[in-house]
C-alpha cells in the first residue's frame, strides 16, 4: 500500500460501491456521458467534478469516505455548446452537449474519497464509482506529474498517459498545447479527454494556456480554475505551484506573481507556463526573461517547467553571476522543457557537442514524476515505454541547497549568451555575392535578460575564409537585448546555388559574445539565398501539423 496515493483500501471500497450500484440497476443502461467525469481545481478541502452529457438534465454528485457516499452536491449546467460529431467530416451534423460542474467543499485534507455522478431527468444512468484524494496541508511526501504538448497524436498521448496511475500522483501539471486547435471543440475529446479518460477521473489536472489553445475560451470552459484566469497558484503539502500565462506579462501580472511568491510558505516553489525561458532546440524561445524571471530569482523558485518545444531539455541549475547577485546566498533555478506528450517530436540530432549549460536532452515522448518532501525534491523523467530518460535530486535544508547541487550550477548569464549565439536564425541573402557585387547578410541576435551589454563579434568561419571576404574583417557590436548586424560579404571564387540548398562553397560565420567575464562562441549554419529559404518553408508547410509552432 502506498502512503500518499489513492490507497489500495480506497480502490477496493470504490470497486465494491460500483458492484453494489450495478446490482441495483444504476449502471444497467449504456452511459450517456460524452465526456466522463473528471477532476480539476483541487486542493486540501475542495475539488471540482466536471462531466459532459449528450442530453440535458441536472444531476448530483454523491461522495463520501469509507464507501458510504452519504453526501451530495448538485451539478449545475455550466454551458450548452455544439460542435461537429465527426471532426474529419465537416458536413456531419452538429452534436449538442451539456457541460456540468459540481464544486465539492468542506473536505478533509489528505483523505481518500469516493464519488459518483448521477445525472437526473434525461441525463442518463450514473457513472461508475470513482475515487480522489485531497491534498495534504503538512509538508509530507507527495508525488505529482508534469508533462505537456499533447496535441495532434492521440495514440502517443495515450501511451504517455497510460503510465500515470502507476505512480499514484496527487495531481498532474500540463504545460499547455492540450489540442491542435483549442478553438475547435471537436478536437478536445479525441486528442485530450479520451486519452486521459481513466486518469483524470481520479487525478486532478491543472493546465497552463498554450499557443495552440487559440485563446483561453475553451480551456476555461473545460477547467474550473482561478475564477476565469489563466494564471493561478495552489499549495500541496511541501510544494507551492504557480501556473502562469506567458502571454500575460503586463506590470499587473508581474505584481500578482510577486505577491503570490512573497506569500508562499511551502519549502519548494514550482513555476509552470508554456514557452520556455531557456530552450536550445525546437522553438528556441526566451519567454518571460525580463518580466517573470527576476521575480523567480527574488523569491527562490526552485524548478520551472515549460513545454512548447517538442522534446525534453533540462538545464544545469542556473544562478546569477553579475553584480545583482553580490552578497546573496546562491539560489539556482532548474529549467525543464517537457514538451513530449503527443505533439510531433523535434526531428534530427543536435549537431556538435552539448554545451555545459544543458544537463540532459532527449527527443522522445515523456513525462516527469516529481516526488517531494520538506527537504528533498526528486524528479525522474520517463519515456512512454517506461525507460528512464533523466533523474535529478535536490536537497535543501533550512533554505540552503546541498553542496552537490550547487556544484552543478552554471551562471545564468552564460546560458543567455550561449542561447543567443547557438540559436541565431538561419541567414539568408537576396542573391549570392560576386567579386564585383558584395552581398549583405543580416544577422539578428537576442540576449534578453542579460543585465548588461554583450560584446558581440562576428567573423568568417575558417572553412569560408578562402572563398569569401568580409568588409570589415570583424564586426563588433554591444547589445543588452536584441541586435541586428549587417555583414557585407564578397566572393573570392565563383559561387554556385542549387535549388533549395545553401551556396557552394558554404558561407558560415563565427559568433562570439562576451559579458561578465563569460564567453560563448558558435558557428552559424550555412547561409542560403532567400529563394532557398522559400523552398524550405514550402517543404515545412507540407508537413502539416509538424510545421505548426
């Protein structure tokens, strides 16, 4: 028997209740649930039960402990809506459904409950008896799961979700992009609710808004959270979780975050949102570096979980090196990208050696299992096949991290410099250079959140120096945020261009960025003419969903 999951006793009681109800005729008819009952907005003393039916009719949720289910709460109609019955057939008739919610309050913390949804009127027969467990208040050991980007591939999502219950987590964090197009109601069933049907009926899920949701309307329709906001927080035992919307970064949002983290008393602080703050592959995003990140540093957020790029990345613990960090106790942040819940994975293998700021990367469908108590946070990343991809343990006593964890830390400024030079966008020119007519190559680089100007130098790569010449030979600029550098290049040899390919001989540059005594250097991909870039865009668009950011 596990100590903090849904106990074996609770499952036996729930199974017994289901047998009793079946014998009494409650489940004799076929179910009319278009979305089976599921949990959201959970806490130590409350949880919301959602369900959807194909026929109207209010209902009740029966619930209790010890198999009694002697309490009940009415289920109110939250919304009536219509969508295509068959997503693949636009001419198919519309399906009208009824979404109900019931808020269960006055619950006892750290307690196993059984519940059953009983529609009334034409709502159909009762659901099977199900279970959930309220969150603990004390800093006792808990387990939870984090994953995201479940859109597009329902089979891959199902293979990941099928692993969850074995860990007996108290809740699931979803870092966004639940479905391919959140505005299309017909996609939520096959891509999200069906793969999770036998998971989120007993494990509550807390979701962040992704770009594929197409706005918050349907996310908030299906999840009763935060009074209609896409940012909220909650406590579970030793963990304070703050869920953010990386598209909402106005001063009032930053102030809300500051107040939320200032009031947090749990030993561990976790932040989650969709687009990563550090990300070397995939979309290479640098979200919230100048808005939320300083607040994370101010209050000692331990782990940040994001998605958006469809792979797994864990960075070394990152901590400020610059003057702002002088005299402060080191409080590094571990950044994790967990974007392998079902969306098409990032293709290909990363070229070159792995930079020191990146602790682990993997292109695989995956999920992260967090096990946390008052002094230890352990996160293990597993593939859909059960194989261990990564593991990290952090120990913190009296607010101080253990020496082993601190020894792994890298300067946050180093990570900003490395990402800035490694993720420079593909370089294009309108036409290849000649000896008589130089070409201008535009190079845009970003160093958001660095805290001081980066000294940037650009020169020809050694392999290109014999075929091209730069004027001047080296270009140097200083930038703290974003810089566009114009490089004038002429050819020393005849340059050939194949359709959709880079120029031959290849034209590459070496980028070097320096700040705070740190240095990052990278070689650019080969420069191609703008026509080649158009060919790549056409090929990418032809891949369909895989080309969608």
